[in-house]
């Protein structure tokens, strides 16, 4: 049986493999995703300056709209909200950083929501 330390090490190795290949610049910011058991977080990062330009989570959504929705539906809404706020800051192109997560489920829904909102990957 795999213990928690091994599980954490494997997750960190996957994350490192992805991060080596992906760098956010001023022209193409990095869209980083963090997924917890209850919530999902997304942020646009400029790696050249080491600054976070924009951060959004499902906690930012209006509770009346999200009541009764699944976590996947909320993730799609987070992607759309992120794209909407990014357009206000004149961001059109991004690089998607899935972190150590598989590109499926809630992580994929954020990407689809961002694309639907007008961001180019």
C-alpha cells in the first residue's frame, strides 16, 4: 500500500515535470490551477517578474448562481470568470499549467471555461 509520503513525492515529481516545460511571460501569462477537495483556484502568473496578475476561485462566484451546481459546473464558471477579468486587463493569450493534476474533470472544465470566455491557449 502506498503511504502518504510516497504519494506526495509522486505528486511533486509530476508537478516539477510540468513546470520545467511551462513558463509564463508578459506576452503569455501562465494559468495555474489548484484543486482542493471542496474548491478550485486559478491564477494568472507572470514568471519573469514573479507576480500574480489575477486570481479567481469558486468562492468568488455568486452563491445564488452556484447553488445546486456540481463542482465541475463551478469550475467551468471559474474559467469563464477568469477569462472575463483577464480581458479587462488586456490579456488574450495564456499558457495552461495543470500542475500535477491530470487534464480531466475539473481541471479540464477550467480550461474549457477560459477558452469559452475568449482566452487563447
